[in-house]
C-alpha cells in the first residue's frame, strides 16, 4: 500500500520554527563565545538535519540523492550564505517527479532556507563540469546528505574522470588573476571584499580546490602531511583563517544579509564589536583595518608560496639543469633558487643578497617557491645586529642604487616581511589606513606608489605622461636619494605630531647609519621635512606674485633642491589617489617650478614688480600683433586696470582679455567668453560686467549646475567699476564635452547675468559615504596678509555639493570683496584659500563672526 501523501503546509510551521529557533540559538552562542568556526559548523549541521528530515518527510524516491555543494559542501555556512544543493537523479525526471521536486524546492524557500538548487543527472553533471569551471569547482566539494549512496559514488567517479589537475590548476590560477584585477590587484582598498578580494577567503579556498583536484588532500592538515605546509606556516595560516572567518561572520550578523564588503558604513561598528578601542591618534576602525590588511598580506604570501609549490608538484620540472650563479644561488628555470634553505639562517646577510641578485640578473623572472618560503621564515633573523652590520647596510643601499628592479624588489621585500624588519618604523605603518578623505592606499602602499612614480620618470614608455619630469629625472645626479626620501616621507604617520618632522629625524638617522654623503643626506632630510611645501604654495598662494616666488626660491636654495622637490611632489600627489591628481595641479606645479627656476638661476633674485609688469605687457602686445590689431588697441582697457591685475594674469591671459574687450570697455550687457584651457584640460571662462556684491555667488551657482568644479578664480574690479573675473573649470564627470559647452556657457551665463535673475543654488547631492562615516572637523582661519591690505581666508572641510556656493553666499552677506580664490580638492576634502577685503574685516569681532558663520555653514 502507498504511503499517505505529505501535506507541505502541515510541515511548514514546524520546520520554519525549528530552523528559526536553531539559527537564533547558534547566533546567540556565537555572540557569547565569539567562536566563528563553531558557528559555521553548527549552522551547516543544523541545515543538514533539517534537509535530511524534510527529504524523508516528503517521501522522495529512494533512487535520488541530495548533495551539499560549494561552501555548504565544505561544511562552512556563514550566517547569510546561500545553501548550495544538488538534486542528483539517475535519469531525467518525468512530469510527476518534476512537480514533486518543485514542491520540495518551494517548501525549502517557505521555511526560510535561502537555497541555490540545481537538478542534474550524473551525465549532466559531467557535461556541466567539463564546460564550466565554476560548476566543476562547486561539485568538487560535494558531499552526500541523504539518498542513494550508489548514485553518489557514480557521480564521484564521473567527476574524477572529467577533472584534469593540470588544466584545473591553470584555469584556477587564471581565474584568481582575473578576480584580483577586478579589485585593482590589491588587498589595500578602502572598502575591501573580505571574501573575493586579494588576500581574502577565496584565495585560501583556491589553494584547497587545486590541492583536492590534484589528490593532495582537502584540508590544511592533509596539505601539511604532503609537505606543502610547515608547522609554523600552518599556525600562521590558522590565525588568518580565524580572523577572516570572525570578520565575515560579524559582518553578516551586523548587516543582517549577505554582504562581504567592509564598507565605511560598517567598519566602526565591527571594530567596536571585535573589541578595538580608539587611541589618541587612531580610530578603532583604523586599527581593525590595519589588522585586516596585514592578514590579507599574509594570505597573499601563503597563496603565492603554496601555489608555486603545488604547481611544481603538478608540473614536474624538465630535465634542464640549473645554472649556478654563485655558491648560494642558482638559476632554475629562470627563477632564483637558493641551494640550501638553511643558508639564510646560517648567514642572514644572504637575505639581502637574494634581492640584489634579482636586480643584477635580468634573465630571472622571479624567485622559486622554496626560496620565497626560506626568505619568509628567515625574516625573524633581521634584528638590531643585522641592521647595524656594515655589509647589510651597504647591500640595502646598493638595492636602491641599481638601474633596474628597485620597485619590484622593494615590493617583494615588503610582501615577505623583509622591508618592515629592516626598517622597523616602516613595519609599524604596514597596513595602516588613514581616513583623511584623500589617501586611498595604506601608508606602506602609498610610499611604494610614490617610489613607483619616481621610477616611471626614468622609463621611456612613460615619457608621454611626464615629459618635464622625465627630462629632469634623467639629468638628476644620483636619483636614488629620492627613493630614500620616498621611503621616509610618510613613515611617521599615525604617531601623532608633525609626521614630516618626525620622518626627517628617521631619515637623518638612516643616512648617518648608511654612510650617505653629507650633500645627499641633507637633501633627503630636507625633502622629507618639506615634502608638502611645493604643493601648498602652488595650490594655496598666488604664484603669479613675484614675492611668493621669491619667498619659495629662498626656501629651496638651489636648482638641485628645487628639481628634487618638484619631482617628489608630482610623484607624491599622484600616489595618493587617482582622484586627487589633475592637469590643473600639474600646470600649477610646473608654473611654480619654472618661475622659481628662473629666480634660482638668477641668484635668488626675482624681477621687481614694475619690471615684471612691463615684461608681461610687452609680451601681451606682441601676442596682439598676431591678430592684426592696431598698436594702440590696448589703451582704452589697460588704463582701467591696476598693478594687481597685471601681476595676477599671464601675458597670454592679458592678450585674450584685451582682444575680447578693447572695443567695449563700457557696456551694459555682460561679456562672457569661454575657451579650452590653453595649458591643459578644462575650460577658461572670462566674465566682464558691472560689479555687483553677489556676482561670485551667482557664477559659482551657475558653474556648479553646469557640472563644473572651479579650480582657480581671479576676481578683479576695474577702476571704472566693472568686474573682470576669470575662472578655470574642470568637468566633474571627467567628460570630453568641454568644446561643446563653450557656446552654452557663453549664451546661458550672459542671459542670466543680463536678466538679474534670482540667485540659484547649484544642485544638491549626497555627500560621499566616506565623508559621512569619517567626517573631518572644518577649519576656518582669517589672517591679514603681509601688507595688511587684504585678508587670507583659509578653509579646510569635507567636500560636498554646493560647498563653494555656501562660502560665496556667506562672504556676500558680510560684504567681503573677493580678489582671488584657490580651490584645491584632495579626494573628498577641500582646502580652499581666498584673498578678501572690505566688509569691516579690520575689526577682530567682524572676522570672528565671519569665521563662526563659515564654520556653521561647512558642517556636514
């Protein structure tokens, strides 16, 4: 007699309650004891029991098998992970069985199981695994939950026939490379993915998949038994696994759904839940993320070494004999191979020799697996005695002096724990992220990117990116001194205090210990201490002012210091974030470099103001002659312009303004002219109209709505009461429609200024999540300039839509006159400088009131 059919609705409430109560109890035990590995096992076991009981209750045919695959097959189920299932059939299902299976799947969803089911025969599994690496990998971890054991054995045999360890190894390694590229090939992003990103859990799973496919075991213990893991490595590996499991488990519970990205939104809460406490100079979230980055770095080390070792076992070496390099190393298949791994322990000096040999032998493509492993294990031999040995100091400097491979070997030294051991203060900033709203790399990675940029100045293939830098670098004596400065310029980040001064102390000690010549040592220390000087002057001061150039020239002293600082500044800014650098900053730095270079070559003398003005005027007249204009064409306009105008504008800008305005110096209609920036990217816009107190706010609002950000503004009022304002604009969307926008800006802005339409604020938008979760305290200062005729307003705040408009409106409300504006955007932060006057700024109370209102407007 057939059994009574099962009513799914009768099962629903019981199984749902059992699942909910079971998972709640597992979560509560975890929150009490913090054992993430236990939670993964217990959740997997609970699902096993529920599914097996459900299978029996639904009275599915005995010929079928239910398999756990993927992460569930491994017995690791995170709080929000899908339950990957395979319903294995002996043959394609008929209509009745199909309906029965559909009811079973629906019931799983109804009781609250987030399953990812597939229904296949053994033959279909083989075909799918042959054509899809993802399916092949998931099936590799299959385990039988319940049902036909004989069918499961047929499945295992069929999968083994399909699986080719050689093909699988190459495919998984390529898959890993492609996955890493999706995450910019770095584990050090601001919001890393702890599962898929480089150094995440997937990198560890990849090792076990490859080992399993090759028959070397399915666990770390089995890998150790085959000799692929040393006890020390296994212990370190288990520490990494434990931390990543803990972090991902907490993340799932905190968010309440599947989420593997460590977003800003969660970092602070996770840090607090995991027991991290803020210090006077570091956030709790920064401490958590430093632990994550260091763990990810260790995982990439383990991944690299094990894949090399397993690959060597899967692909035995050919009969090609190694070539001896010296008594300690040989070239084995274009890899640096140490003859005796114990040599690093017997003679630790050989550690640095290995990296030097990599540079001196261009035929070497890398290091062998057991060389890397031996180096990694020997890193603890780098102690105070090692660092003080004259031979080791010479070798380290020799590595920096080599014509090739400096960046690659510094990266390799950092990757395998050598660099942080040799430079202990560098070791402290490994994995240290600073949420300063413009650095997007950890401090150690930023330093190495600055080194990369300096090295690029010497590479022919990058000459088109840095023409002036490439020219200067090739002529620079002993460029390796710049590399030393790169290693130390941010080495004191996170200690508190002025990191430039503290780093300079470290740099001085290094140069003294390593017998760096006095001239080069002085340059290194000066560069570290002053590495922010040039960017500050270029972006915050009026570099058209000869006094500014003269003061800067006095600080750089000579051409070598100037060239070194220019090269270093470009490399440093470009190494902070892809969003920080733009052509306008490059233009400002180059302009300051060239102006200062002329002053330095002239013995520190810059032209006096009157001489400089005459020089610019004569050059502007020369440019005007190209347009067949009369010799006296400039007189009507120029007599309305004062000394300040000619100091702040270049000869080319003066000629452009004169061509546009010489025949209409007194007009009722505004004159608006726009053009492509002749010096680089973006648009240059000139506005000429009768002056009005809120003009700057109107212009800022218009440009913001048009999708542009203002990077420079020169505000001038003529003797007869006209505003002659110039703006340099960059497209916020990095689009390529500047030329098409010229006609729009000229027409629309003329119409809006002519009609005196009400003020329109730029479109509002969301602040970035980084600004929201890592806010910075806005700073506002108002100080008199040297002549006490104007005031310098400095603003530092988190960037957001409408920020500049808010500043402009506040200045207008206080009756302050704006003369120049330097707009500097550093990622998510702005550092703007304005030259202002009027508005009763001479009174201390008035300045304090303006500062207070600006601070209030700048708060996010």
